[in-house]
C-alpha cells in the first residue's frame, strides 16, 4: 500500500473518530464548548484531507448525494463521504481511538474528585468500548480479504 493511501486511511479514521466522539460528547454533555469546537475543527480538517472538498460538502448536506441523504442525520453522511478513502489504517485508527476514549472515560470516573461522578462518563466509556470491539471485528475481517 502506498504512503498516500495510508495517509488517506489514517485521516479518514481520525475524521470518523472525531465526529463519533463529538456526537458522544454532545449527547452526554461532558465537554466544554471550546473542546467541542476543537474536535469539530480537527475532524473537519481530517475529512478534508481524506476526501477533499466533495466529502466536506457531502457531510454538510450540500454535496452531490441524493436529496434523501441531504436531509438525513449528519453523522450518517460521514461514512458515504469517506467510502473511497477507507482502508485498514482507518479501521486501526478508529479501533485504537475508541478504546482510548473508553480508557479515558473510565479513568475520569476513577479520578473524579467529587462524590458523584457524571453518569455521562460511564456511558461514553461503555459505548466507546463496545464500538471499539465492533471496529476490531471489521479490522480483523479486512485482514483476511
């Protein structure tokens, strides 16, 4: 595999990981607005590197996708936008990143200074762990193709 394909795969994995973590953090309200904005900028930059302007436009709902996709859920538009750039490196980045989020969430629960740690950290930890295991299955499957 060439270096260009590896770079596209790594940035595609970073983009998906960024958007998934942004979604999780928005749901559990476990991060400040500046952290959320930083993740959104990083994920969009990685999306632009991996898929170019057409991928960014597609995620924003302005791309050449069908009208049905344009009105759907914003997170569901990420996968079709990165389909051409997705490879084994993207699976690896996604798996390791999701497990990193899970470990960080559980670490935040253990080291929380107050009496009642936020339930959102536990939810984020378990969701990231399960999604990381699912992503591991795809990574292993792609190795045998």
